[in-house]
């Protein structure tokens, strides 16, 4: 029997918020990255190999995850006792039978590895504070969030970079894996779907560049990531509008007006929506300007953005729990 999706999701969120990211030695995404590196070293820099690489990494990741959960269920340790009398006021939370404890824990651990709430918020907040105190040190930390050249950034441009990355990574690092977990949960394949997404996302981050040697090999990785994030990116603007109802109109208008200004077909949606919600002008110099009529971002806007995204994430988690509860009916 597959672990209950609601139990797995609740534990995964708890793991993330309480424990944060696991050590790299046992982090599933780190192992996905090692697999990609091994296969890349043996692949020819052509598109055909890129498609094979994507298929191989996704299939291996999903099968490995499923095997770990299955093996955990074979270990003879006590099950999770959740009789109905423990939750008399919320009967829909009561599972139909006991669930192997280790299967649930392993499933939750693997699901947690596909999203990073605490890490994203913490790193964004830390860099935001550092921009005010030591801009040069902040520039050294910014590559943890952004891919642009940071040495010449002003404080305003650095604040903009943090806000842009925070809103963009909300989709890729939080919303998308949760979206696919929920989408396939009714079929008992939620964890597998989230792992498949994370495999594609990791491949894009490692191979999805137009540099020599990767332009063709990374084509499939980049396109699969674009396709996987297509719906979540557009869904994100609704969640952001809900998070700040007094500026819902500005949030949606900015998203629909400016989303196409970014090179990526997806990143412009959450970034422009966030700019509209906060009323700030976001700019990557030489590439795009979002919410051009907004005020120049200040360092004080970074904690505003972090607080705003905390509300967006809370709505995301609450909506996910509601959906999983409805599956119990």
C-alpha cells in the first residue's frame, strides 16, 4: 500500500520548515546532480543525446525513489498507529489502515527534497540584510540566487536581483514540485511526479545553457523544464494576487503586461506579478525592466518581498492541504 499523500505532504513540509536542507551526502538532488555529471561526461554534444539524457535521468530518479519507498516498507518496524479516537473531531484525517512508518518517512524525505521553502526564504533574507551592511560581501553571496554578473550592481540593483530571484524560484523550487505531487496524488504517483520534475529542473540548471558544448546537449533539458513550469508559472500570479488582495489588480496587470519581457517563457510571470504586488521596478540591466512605473527598489523592499512570499507560500500549502483533504472524501 502506498503511503498516504496527506501524511507524506504534512511531514515533508514539517521536515523543510524545521530541519531545512539535508547534508549534501544524503541529499537526493545532489545525487541527481552526480548522475547528470556522469552521464554528461559520456554524452556527445548533440540534441539526440540530450533527449536520451533527460529520459535516463528522469527514469532513474523515479525508479530509485519508488524502490527506496518499497524497500522501506519491507523493514519490520512498528507502523504508525492513527486510530480514529486520536482525531475524533477531524475524521477525514484518519487513514483507513496503518501505514508502515519508514515508508511514510522515506516518502516525506524524498518529497521534501523536491522543494526548499526555508532555504529560499532564509538565503533571500540574509542577502537582503547584507546589502545594507556590506554591499561587497552581498555581491559575493548573490550568485547563490542569481546567474548575472554582480560585481557592478548598486544597492538598488542588488535588491532587485534578490526580489526577482525570490519570486522566480518560488515557482521552480516550491510551487512546481508541489503542483505535480498534487496532480498525480489521486493516482498514487504524486511522489514520482515531484521527483520527475526535480530531475528535469536539476538538469536544466546544469545543462540548460547556450554555451559551446551545451547549446545542443542541453536543449532537451531546457525545453522540458520550460514545459514543466508552464502551468505553475501562470498559476503563481493568482496565488500572488490572493496574497495581497488590496493590490490584486496591479499584480495581475503587471503580470499580463510584462511577462513577455524576460527571455524565459515562464520566469516573467511570477517576477512581474511580484513587482506589481510590491509596487517596485525590477530590472536586470541590459535585459529587461518589469513594472517600469514602479518605484526604484530599496534594501527595505527585500524583507517586504520575503514577507509577501511567505504569505504566498502559506496560501500554497493551505490550498494543497485542502486538496489532499478533499481526496479523502
